[in-house]
C-alpha cells in the first residue's frame, strides 16, 4: 500500500472561516475534511496525514509557512502529495501551488492539486505541477476529489501519465513523443489540416501555442504636480447601504462614490466593506487601511500631485471571474478617461 | 498596491507596490495609529513615484516602511 498526504486550508480543515484565515500550519494524523473522501477514492494509496494552514497565513508568510510544512514532512514516509481541491478560491489555489511545488522540489515526490480555470493559481503553477481542471465551488468536491485520486494513484505507482486533455490536467507546456493510432504520417496529417483550414473547417493543431495576455506598460506621468489621480479598489469599500448592490463575491457590478467632501478618511460606520473574502473588521474600523485617503489628501495638499479625482471606484475581487473583471476594468477606465484622470492607484485585498 | 505580489505579477500588473496584508493592506490594527499612518504615507508615496517612473518591464517597487 502506498502512502499519501493531503494539504487543505483552514476552511476545509474545519478550523473556521475567514476569521481563522491567519491559522498557522499544523499536521494532523489521519483524515480531516476532504481527506476522508480522497482516502475512500484511492484503491492502492492510504492518506496518512492532513496538513492544514490558513489562506492568509500562507499568503502573507509564505516562506515561513512552507518552512514549517517542510519540517512536518521530514520524518514522514509518503509516495504522493495532494493539495485542495481549491476550486475558484484564489488564495487557496496559490497556497496549494506553493506547497505542491515545495514538496515536489524538496522531497522528490509527485504532487497533484485541482483548481478551476479561473483560479489565478493555474497560470502561476501549471507548468510546474499537475493541476487538474476542477469545478467552480465545493459543490464539485466529489468529482474533483475523484479526479485527484485517479491521477494521484497513477503517479504514486509510477504509471505513465497521458496527455493533458486525456488526463484532465492543465497543459504544462511540455511536449512528449507519442505513437499515433492508427499510424498516419506527419506529412499526411499536416496536409489534412491545411485542406481543412483552406475549407474553413475546424481542425486541431498538434502544437498549440499559448497566447500571452500582457498589458502594455503605460508611460510615466510627466508632471505629477499637475496630474489628476484616481483611486480604485477591489476591496469592496462602499457606502454602508451598498447602493449599487455590488455582490459580496463573484461580483459583476462596480460603483463610483463622491469623496470631494472627505478630508482625511471615509467615516467608519458610513462606509464599510462588503467583500466576503476577508475579515472585514480592520477595514470597517478604519477604511483608510484599504483606501488611504489621509495619505492621498496629504500628498495633494503638499502639491506632490495635482488633484485627487472626486470619485473613487470599487468592486469586490473574490470569486470574480477574469472575464467580468476585465469588463468592469474597461468600464471604469472609460469613466476615468471622461474625468480626465491621468493615473490610478489601485489597492487590492 | 497589493499583498499578493505573485498574483499581481501573474495577472500582468506593471507597477506593483507591496502592502502588508489582505484584510488591512495599509495599516496593521495591532500597531499604534501613528505607525499605521507612517506606513500608509510612505507606501502611497512610493506608488505616486512609481506612476511617474518610466519602466521597461513589470516592476515591484521597493518599500522601506
């Protein structure tokens, strides 16, 4: 029987929700949370331990967290390491990626995780580790766990791993030789493809080239002292009754709010965060911790920059799809253009 | 301005200034208000300078406070 270890966050580790996101790493013998289902789905592998760490702790103290987890594993004997599934949870996905990468490098043990294609962890780690294409939310737990078990079992036993689309993981940009069945020579395949292309028929390239999505660098502001600066945040700071009804997660809406009357902070109590992805206590007690209006007004008074735009813009960046985020970004940028804004400071949480 | 700099780099942000945490990027509630102010004033200043700096690749600007 092979042995496996699973990494999960504080939520799935049954420690608590967002208020426990700073939970420091621990290792538990046996099965916690999704480890039970994973263990059941594995035929020839037993999950011996579960490692749990809060997503914020991993995000803010990555090196220390990885060092401690590495310490937990020094005296453990295991053939495969699992993390997640992380679904669309961005911090969790990145945590799974970081832990898997560390384990693979330091312990030379195969690793498997699972994330939704909208999870930022996918782009960060897909070339380094096996990330299965997972569901959007914990509703897909059973399916994602099953997929992790299938691939993990093969890896633990040293069986050959097939191509990304066949095994269900995100392509790692690696190319392998395979034998075609039936064996059609490359010259015939490429002519077939060309004919299909000329006839506007669909065809699949054997060498797909990934498209990089880079944002051109904006030129520097020439004269800051005459510039109008705007503030934009994905931290969900809005007037307390949330007039635009921006969603607390998976946002599709944004709002703009006039701040011309505020000299050094948005009044606590009148403004709050509706972001469901982090503990709101610090932001609600003093919105300046997210929206540094005091510092911006100070620099405006000192003449370091010309003027703070009369409106700030806010949405919620948790579970928000890249597609929706890009659309909201374009819409906000349109407003900023119309307001003759020269540059923007964006604070994310 | 963000705490998770690796994400900012992945999604293609070009001018990046680190903050200190996810729930309180610009002021740790466990520190005195003056300390929070100093941190905020410094890092917003770095961000403003970043806007006025020409760069040729994604850049994480250094913070001292």
